[in-house]
C-alpha cells in the first residue's frame, strides 16, 4: 500500500482542488486537440493532390507553429496560477513533516495524471473532430469532400511529444519553485506581493514611448510593402507599451483615485481600490495579458473574415476578364495581329466563343516616387518602397473602351491612383510637368502585371504626341522591356468551363509559335484555385486561433478571479463582522470587477483602431482594397466578442462572489 501512497494522495489532491485543475485540464485537452487537428490537416495526403496545395500547406504549417508556440506559453502561464494557489497546501504538508523530496513525488504524480488526462483526452477529442474539421476546411476551399476516416500517426506522436515536453517544463518549474521556498513562504505564497507597490515612473515613461511609437508607426504607413515590413515592429512596441502602462499606469491611476476623497471614502470604492492597489503588481500583468489576447482575437478574426468575405470582390478586381494577355512590341513595330488571331483560332478549336473582347494599347514603367515627383528607374534598383508603376494610355483609347469622351489640353491628364496614390493637382514625370484635371474613380481594366505591393498610377493623356513623349523619356539600360508599347487583350469565354485551363494552355503555346517574343497571360479560373486555397486557409486558421485565444482569455480571467477571490475572502469576512452589509459587499465586488474587467477590452479596441490603417495596407497585398468591408468586419467582430466577454464577466463575477461571501 505504501508504494501507492503518492499516487492516491495526488489523485485526492487533484479532486479536492478540482476548481483549479478541471479548467486547467480542459485547456490542456482543448489546445492538444487543436494542435493534433492542425497536424492532421497539414499532413493529409488528399490536400497534396489539389490545386493550390502549396498555399494550403504553408498556411496550415504556419498554424501548427503558432498554436504549438502559443500552447507552450499559455500552459506555462496557467500553471503558474495553479501552483500559486497550491503553495499554501504544500507548505502545510512541509510543516507537518513531509520533506520536499516527498512533495516532489506528489507533484510528479500530479503532473503525470494531468499529462495523461490532458493529452489523452485532447487526442481523443482531436481524432473525433478531425473529419469534421477536414470537411469544414474543404468546404471553405470549395473542394470536394473525400470519403473515409483516418488517424494521423504523425499528428499523434508530435502532439504527445510537444505537450509531454510542456508538462515536463511545468513540473521542473514547480519543483524549483518549491525547492527554493521556505515553508512559511509557501504558507503565504498565495498572498505574495501584498504590499503597496510604488509608482515606477521610468516604466510608465517607457510604456508611453513604446506605445506612442507603435501607434505613430502604424499611422505613418502609406505603402503596403512598408506595412508588411514594419508590422511586427509595431506589434512588439505596442505589447511592451501595454505591459508597462498596465503595470505602472494602473498603479498611478489607483493612487489618484485614492487621493480623491469624494470617490475613495465610499464603502464599495474604499474596499475595491485598496484591494486592487495592494495586489496590482501581479494583477497588472494578468490584465495586460488579457488585453493582448483580446487584441489578437479582434485582429485575427476581423482580418480573416474580411479576406474570406471579400474574395469574390478580389477576384473580380484582379481578373476583370476570364482571360487576359499582355503583348509587348518593340518601338515602331505594328500591332500584334498574328498573336490575337492565334488566340482566336485556338478558342474556336476548343469550342469556345470569345465574349466582350477588350483591346487597348498602353505603356508602363516603374518609377521612383517622392510626393508628386516621379522618376523612372530600373528593375535592378527596385525596393518596393516609395515606388509605383505608371501606366499611360491616350484619351482616344480610353474613350474607345469606356464610351466616355475626354477632352484634354496638351500636358493635361486624367489620373487614377491605387494603393494610396492620389490627391495631387499636378505631377512631375521624369522631369516633365503634367497638370491633373481630375482624378477618376476607377480604371476599367487594370493590368494583370500590376503590383499590389506598390502604388499604381494610371494616366489618360490628350493624344499621341504626349504618348510618344513619355515613350521617348530616357530609361536605364537594365530597364528591360518596361516603357515598350504593350497591348492588353482581355476577354470572357463561353463554352465548357471545365476545359478553360486546357484551352488557355493551348493559347499560350500558339502565341509562343508567333514572332512575338514578350508576352504574359492571366486566367481567372487558374487564379481562383490559388485565391480560394489561400483565403479559405487563412479564414480556417483565423477561426482556429480565434477560438484558442478566446479560450485563453476566459481561462486567465477565471483564474484571476478565483485567485483574487480567495485572497479577498478574509478581508470581506472582517468587513462584514464590523458592520458591512451583504448589499454593500456585492456593490464593492461589482465595483472592483467592473473597474478592471472591461479595461483590457477597451484598450484592445483602441489598439485595433490605431492598427486599422496598417492592416488595410497589408490587406492590399492580398489584393483587397475594400476599406468599408474591413470596417464592417471589425465592427461585427467587436460586437460578437464583447458579448462573449460580457458572458465571461457574468460567470466569473458570480464565482468570485460565492468565494468571498460567507453566506451567498
């Protein structure tokens, strides 16, 4: 029986502390199930045979890395709450004669039982949900759902190894914490930090500087390429600033409230403010963590929902025609009639009818951009920042493809800007000045080679003389065929759509057999597979991460309320004994919880507001320029998340009250 003493004691201890262990084990099982399912999907053999499989695999593997990394940090963080509330019990064991090596045996068995329960249940849940999640993913990707059911040996082994390692690290941390603590320190472990903290102004100033720097960086972004480059820098600055301001700024705020006699000397405010102030050193870190998690949920869900909701709009913008060709000719060469005829003949051979064809001539080149001053540059110097692609057509060509007659004087143009370009009265292009009569709302058929990482500028010129002037502007030797005359030939196809890709491949072969040496092509159906794979995969991962971040937020809030409830129980018992009524106790609890509970949510909304501009620039990289759609997705995400957050508040506030009130 002696050899079963520690396992039996560990089991009894876990049952007695089920209020702490059950949420912890549920979180372990949930994260293990999510991690297994991502491993299962990332390695599913059926996905490798689908078009766009490279994009799907990349997104899913990115999700595996993020969830694995987050699981380690999150479970270590929640384990610290768990051991903090166990220290008093372990200290009592130590005083009653149990040596620290015996306590280590106890913790070893508790960790073993936790690992078996968390990993085992997580794998069972993950395996049970894997088929459902595979069906959901394929539905989002618009692929056919295969029959059959399978278990990923790779997913099971990687999940067991990763989460086994996490439990081992947590065990070592707990053993070290117990080994370095004096028995009396263990007895007071849950009350550590019970002295008034100082207002650390250097940390507060660091918080203001880093948070302000992150906000300023986010608001100063004008280029999608720049947004991608500085996004993580801004995120790191905001995270540092959030922790610093919660740790030091919250203390300063509470001390300010304490100095306000009209506010402080009320029963509910007196108890809540003084209680929070003495524990704010540990409380602030939890609030900052909740704030960061809330921000992650809002940014992740709003962005991925926006991408998935706007994918059809992106496709229509990216592919105004089912098929489009850019045909480049040398200066002075005739129009590429033979290439167009080859395309038309190939379509007829495959039984397709060319519908609504559009043809126009234009020139394009890459330019440095400093304000409204643009200078031509070569591809070898391309940096993606402070540069744009310039497209120019004559007013006659514009009128022919749009039906709108345009009358322009010499050196006067109409302009259309993409990705933040616009609003000038004039521009200087390679040393020549042009007056801008008006900025038009849209250009009907943007080039298939348009870059979404840089700005694009479309110019409608008065006539051939200005057109030839731009063509004759000097360009660098390594500028390639930029600046050459190009022909856009776009059209829709009517016929058996399952043969579109086969027909387009034949068109490309036919053009290769002509005298044309420079050409590019685009096909909507070919691009659909990539877009659906990428956007559907991102939406799927967004839902995954949103669920995990929300679970983490709820669990941290729960542990925070439980931990503080046990800390405050003795205080409220004393206050009731000296005459404080139950109604005053409830009012004081409500004041304390409300004072800090919704602060992380409000700050996360502020973070999202400042990040709005930067995120819209990043969405441009994914070809999404509908700012209104992103604003709508942000608003809906905030409303839904706030409702869930309020539900968590109602549950945890009730639990907190049951703990601190002797007669609930």
